[in-house]
C-alpha cells in the first residue's frame, strides 16, 4: 500500500499536473489583463475596476476551502496529483468524489479504498473521472454560441412573471435523485453493516440546514461561501467521533 501511494504521488505526476495548472493560470492572467485594458478603453473608473477585482478574488478564494477539503478527502485514496488536477481545472467537488466512488465500485472494489486499489483500477478511475467531465466542455464548444444568442434575444419578464425553466426543474430532479440514491445506499449499509455513513450524512444535512437558516432568516449572506466547507468539516468531525462510539 505504501509503495502504491508513493507511485500515486510520484514527482513526474506533480510535474505533469503542475504544468497543466500553470497553463490554466497563464490563460486566466492573460484574460484578466485583456479585460482590465478593455475596461480602461471603455472609460471605466480605475477604482471600480479595482473593486471588481477584489470582490471577484474574494468570491473565488472563499469557496475554495471546500475544494481543498475535496483534495484532502481524495488524496488518501488517489494520491494528491490527480485530485489536485481534477479539482483545479474544470472539476467539481460533488462530481469528482461521487464519480470516483462509482468507478471504484463499478470495477469490483468495495469502495474508494487505498487498500484495494491497483494501478489498473487507478487508471480506470482517472479515465472515468476525466471523460465524464468533458461533456460540459464539448457542449460549450458546439452549443454555447446558440445559447448565448437565445439569452440575448430573451425578453425581460415583469416582476412576478418569472417561471422556472426546464433546466431548473431538471437540476432539482437530478439532485433529488442523487440524494435519494446515496441515502438509500446508506440505509442499506445501516441495515446490514454500519450506521456510520447514514449518521454522518444526517449530521452533514443538519449542518447545512443550520447554515441555510442563518442565510435566509438572519440574512447572513457571507455564509453562503462557507456552508459547504462548514458542513463537510462538521460531518468529518462527527464521523471520527461516531466511529469511536460505534
């Protein structure tokens, strides 16, 4: 197991991942500079531009705590380079963890466990995680232009006339389905083996509900940047404590 972890954290993997991330950072800096110069050409005030940069940076950095937790959570099973790459470019915290788990069980493992992982299983999991996320990038290449024109041509609705679109309902249905599937599996595990996954999920849900209450009832809007990370931290701490009790 220790030998496999060393291979998953090999320097060559860090070099490859670091190169890819540096390329993305260079592209981001290039577009930022071009946007700044374009704003100045349009006559925008420098103070407004600086305020926009600061607010954007804050909005980007604060939610990154939950992404960092995802890298930490996956690093014990997949090493650091792969989760670092997946969650630094176009990956998504919920997607990466779920798909990695699904890929692991799909190839016969009991879960995303380093004790059961083999080099072949690692490659399969990495391939599934990478190919699965490409759908959004491909759709942007071939449909984003038409979609943008549709948005620009959409007439503004009067207050109170906004209606939920099919995309809104589809997104809600997808998350309800995901929650139902995972909660169902946790209930099955509780009936057969351990209550720990189900209790941890309930603690995470309770923590998120508390955050939502403060955001909506007390108007603590800044908490929106921390609610996912806070829920994960509370659930992790609860899992450690519950494991000792159970």
